[in-house]
């Protein structure tokens, strides 16, 4: 739930007198890879729509967006790693949906998806954003895929672009 004690939303304050390297979700002249799970496709399709809309709004041209559909959230890390290793993309957006069932399957899939996506980013140096819903039920997933709580695909796309911009700023600063 938005605003609950588990989610501390607020503005980060920067101390005065220090250098701050902060990116923005600028998509101009960027190519973006998206890996999306087909499992829970009604939900992931909404996440994908939100991500593409955010990328276009940020200036990413449609012909510079490539999408790799994979069976489900467990396969997202492999797809993200494959996209990142091409070095064609400034960033990768990973979209999926895991809904808790009555077995521990949820915990394994959600955990491995998160770990694997982080590993793909760390091993390649290409930002990989985490747009994977991990919800207790379908209603929660729908609320986070374009419902009352916004669209997490949109947020994941913006985060990926922001990190790509930070990486670009760091590279240009290191070259000075």
C-alpha cells in the first residue's frame, strides 16, 4: 500500500558543498532493450505498454526499442544478460509478474529473478531495471500494472534511463 510504513516516500536531501552526479530519464539517442515474461501476460502486457509509453515520452524512438519475450520471470535474467552483452543498448528494462500461490514456488521464482537481474547488470555494466511485480494476488498486480498504484513498467523504464544517464555522466567525467 502506497504511503504505508513499509514504503518511505520522500525527497532525498543532498548536503551542500559536495559533487552530485545525478541522471535524468533522458532517452534521446538511446537504444533500450526490454525483456518481458509471457506468464501472467494480461498483467505484463500492461507493464510493457507503460514502459514503452515512458520511453517514448523520454525521447526514445520506437525503432530503437527491442523486445525479447521470455516464458516467465525465472527466464528474465537470461534474457536481460543476452541483451546487455550485445552492448547495443544503453539499458535493459525487465518486466514480469509473479503472483503468490499456495506453494513456495513464488519465493524461489521471485528471489531468483531479482538476483539474476542484478547479476546481469553487475556482470555487464549495463543498467538493468527491476520491473517485476511480486504480489500476493491478482488484484495487487492489476493495481500496480496501470491501476490505482500507477504502472510499475513506467517506473522501471524511467529508472533504467536515469541509470543509463548516470553512467554516461560518470564516463564523461572520468574522461576529463
